[in-house]
């Protein structure tokens, strides 16, 4: 990599460019092409089009502006991170109504991705709890939008990857919780079909469900996994003491590229599977451990080396069933690729955002180390997703071809029409929007 300044997504794809950070987000978003949060999208969604592109960084604009303890209604600047929200409000009995698998994302980034979590089958996406947004538009106007006020702009912004306007403020409802702990049960399964059936059944009684599966194992063991189910622990079930602050282990340097391969990942998967030596476990864990297990290692993406990682996250509709999920796993086997961490979640109703990712079915996220086969692997995965009637998550994508995205996303033209309405000159753009939507480079 050259010595000129560069930015990257979480997958460690670098592009020349810089961002300007300030507590005054409305000032630095003037004439900016994109607002960038904490850079946790995997691919090029938060990366500049050109080295001299003007990017605004929101991380310093992180004030809590108002909070109603009766209703849980929070109004905050877009740069406030979920980590800060949890630090401030969980001891007061409130938590995010929907959270992704990391707390190191900003509110603005969470809205722009319309994030979902382990409770999507019952709660939907974060957008269901957002009451209003304050946007700095491409024409320099500052507009407040909501489901009732400029609703087309509001819903296009949910999951719109920051392309409809710079998010300055977010107003949303936090969830009142009985304790800072989760009552968790976990189950070990030896086969994929058995695991998927259990995941679907668990969603009928558990508010939080998520599963890990082994996509490297061979034969009948392919897709064996562990299902985690949870709910908020009651005051009587929870420990009397408050949870300790999470211990974070550092990843001091990037490991050699290629260290994560089918052999080493297979050995790691075997260890994870065998560590769950009981078929069924029950315990009470703190919220951070349940929702954010990967946050225990700082900069864990360095484990993939200098070439980095891409995550292919897709939702496979219910009608495609277990065979749809199996078809994606077969691509890994056919190409010799592997996924270090494979996570499956149950998805409920489609999000309200124009380009919101989830819809009824199952979501599978594959963490794939980048190498010379990556584009071929993503192409093959996307062809299977299209055949199943599914789609991919833009917050994770860095390799999907525009023709594949259009084939899987019938809502795209509606989104682009809204984008043109509010940004007719195409001033708001990202490396991803140029790659996928045809924005001018």
C-alpha cells in the first residue's frame, strides 16, 4: 500500500482518501459526498470514490440531546455509538431495541444500514423504532423527516447507505429491560437440517435466536452447529451485582494472509463444536457477552491478514428452505473457499426501509478470507441467492456485480427515483454506489 492517506472498511479494503471530523457535523457535511461513522461496514459502502472526495466523519458528533425516561425516547447526534448508548442507559434499565453483532457502530450508520439483530423474527429492523431523522441534504437544506413528514425520504434513508442525505440526528425509542443480563440456553446439533428446524421452532418462543454452523466439516457433519436462544433475565434470575466492564483483548498486528484456511478453520470449528460438550446448556450471561462476543477482541479483523476479509450475508426466503442454505455451503466446498465464522439468523417481516435487507426466511453470513478466488466465489454465491429469490446485505458487500444486485433487488428503481428526487445532481455517492448503482465516478 502507498504512503498516501487511506481509508478502509472493516474488511480492510483500502482506498486513498481522508475524512474530516468535527463536533459540528452540519458544518463538515456541506458539499461532502458521504458521511462515515466508525468504518464497520465490511466493503466499500463508507469509502470514497476518489482520493480527493470530501468525506465527513461523524464520530465526534456524539451528544445525547434529549431523553424521556418515561417512554425511552432518545434524541441524539448521529455519531453517538451504540457502545455509548449501552454504557449510559443499560444501568438505567434501557437497551437498544435492535442491535447488530457489534456495538462499535454509530447511530447514523445503524440507520443507514437499517440494522437487524438476533430478535429480527419478532422485532424487525431498527427502522421500526426510529421516530424521526434530521438530514443535511445535497442542496444544503436541513430537513426533518419521519413516517408522517417527508415519508418517502424517511423510508429511503432507512437502509439507504447514506445516499439520501447526511444524517445529523436520530430520534428512536429505547427498550426498557428488567436487568442487564440475558437468560441463555444453547443446543448442539449434529446435522444441518436438524439445526435449521430447531432454529425456526425456537423463534416461536424465544425473542433472541442465533446459530453458528460448521461449513468446513465433511459428509453428514456438514452444517453441524450450535443454537443460542435468549431472553432478558428477570430481576430474580439476574445476579445482584451489576455486570463488570467487558475485558477486551488486543489483536496487536495483522496475522499472515493465508493463515486462515480450510485446515486451520476446520480445526477451530472442531474446537468450538467440541467445547459445547453438552447437548443442552443453561446459564445467565451479561448483555455484552450475549450480543457482542466478537467485540471481546479489538481489531479482530487483523486475523485475516493484509488481504482482508469479505462477508457475504444473504437472506434465503422461507420457500427455498434448507436446500437454499445448503446450496450456498456447497459453493464453498466446490471452490475450496471457507468461512471462518458462519452465522445464521431467523428473519421475520420485511423491513420498512426502501432497501432494508431482511425478509421472511433465514439469513446466513459467511466471513470469507479474500484471495484470488473471491470474485468467483461471490459470483457463484449470488447466483444461488438469485435462484432462491433472496438478496444480499449492502452493509457487508464489497464484491457483488451490479447485474446480480439488480436481479435480486426489485425495489432498486424505487430507491433510485427517491435518491434522484432529493439529490438530482448525484452529489451523494460512495465507492459502493458507483460500483452497484451506476453513480458517476
